[in-house]
């Protein structure tokens, strides 16, 4: 799973709401997977995102995951 990560940071690119988050099985370590949601800019304009992020609880680090599909979330 971590091989697909493309960038790491202490937090995702923008704050978001409405994302789906799930804990991965113990075989993957202490990780959470977050997909989608809405981001807001300084003018409070909401935009849907299809970004996927992996959060390592052990390292306190987010990694952006590149997905094979480029479909827009519905």
C-alpha cells in the first residue's frame, strides 16, 4: 500500500470535511485511509475532492496516494 504514496506531509493539502476514513487491517501497520470530502478556500468556496491520503499513526505522517482512476466523485 505505501508503495503507491507520492508525497508526504504533516497534513493533507487543504483542510476538508465530509471525507470517508477507515482503519486498515493490522497487516498494514497502524494506518488510516482517507478518501474524498470537500475542501474550502479562503473565500469559503467548497470543492469536492477525490484525493486519497494514508495516515501513519506510528509516524504521525500523511502520504498522498495516487489512484488508478481519475473519475470525479459523485
